C-alpha cells in the first residue's frame, strides 16, 4: 500500500514567488525507506512539511494511506500517522525532564495515562535512552537530545517518520547514532521512513533515493543507481559518499570495481578483480 503519494504537486510560499516545488510526483510504499537528497533550497524540506499538512499545497494532490492531506478535517489523523523530527532538537523540547518531554505528545492527543507510561518506556528503549529517563534534557549531548526528539515522535506511534535534516547539527558520531536508530525502526518495527538529507552517506541505508534540484525531482533510483551517475550528481552540487569516492579512484586506477555501498562489498569487488 502507498504510505505517501504525491501527484503533480506544486507549492509556492507566496503568490508572487517562484514555485518551491514544481509538478512533483512520487510515492513511498508502506515499510519503505526513501532518502530525499538535495542541496539547500532544492525543495526537500518543503516536501516534508507538505506531507503532514504543515504547509498547504498550491496545486496537485497528496495522500497519506489514501487520505487527502489538503482536506483540513483529515489533518488531525494524518499528523498522528506522520511524525516529523526537525533539524534542531532544542526547538522540539517542551519539558525539562526527558520522560515528561516524551509524554507530552501522547498527552495532547488524549492517550490514557497507563498507555502513555508504556509508550514512553518503549520509545526510550527504541532509541537506547532508557537510562536517561529522569535526566534533564539540557544536560544531554546533541546526539542524545535528537534521540529524545525521535522518542517523542515515536511515542505518538506514527506509521511514517520523516527526518528533516535531523542530523545536520550533529558531529559524525552523533549522525551515526541517529542513523542506527532509524535503520532499527525501519527494519525491526516496519516503520516507513522518509529521510531528508544532504549527507550522501546517510542515503546508503535507503531502499530508494530521490534527488531534488530547484523544486523538481531530477534523479531517482536505488542508492547504487544514483551514485553510478556521479557526474550528473555533481551538477546538482552533491558529491559521492566516501565509499563511492574509493570506487571511483579504483576505477580510474584500472580496477573495474562496481559501485558498492559498504566496505565489505568493496573488499569482495577488489578480491574478485585481483583474481582475474
């Protein structure tokens, strides 16, 4: 079943502005992990906010599990199904204690107290933050705060999680921690993931990738297919991930390896080439 479906979607922030999105069409299947790539201003964050009705589309149609997002009477249910984690975790904090912060969302939608307690414990366990339940949010590292932000969305029990540049303010270690959580949610919980990012390494975990430029989808395919078209990718100010750079260097050096996504796969490619 289609979790998200965009049909010829257009959007501009003001009538006199150039369109931020132009006739965008794509879909995400339930349980799929899709990465949306693009440089700043490409329209990828606008796409995220349209998905759960934070912005109102100018033209076209968006559905979430078949429900029309443009109909305001549907927004409450849609926002329970679609959770968004934004770039700055400090902007998403509403309580000083971790447990209270995660409980805030379920309380607002009328979840019973006993169920809220269960959801808080489940969400903390899912992001590996159980031992921080009673800690002050302000005492946490950037990566830990973002885990709490994810847990706050998880406590709403969404079917779809959108991460809108959620690792942009973190160091490499913090980014890896968050991506480990996201992959776990997708693979073990079956959660549909829409990852908005400009970090190419993060797209390696996705089933499919979409590249945006100036409000349009300009490339789509598996991460391998996208990275094989690296010269085209560079025209949109996007670079290969490090593993792709290694593959390209080996190719230029005369070793015909395939573009692969992990060091283990690259080691196999090198061994296969060496044995020929």
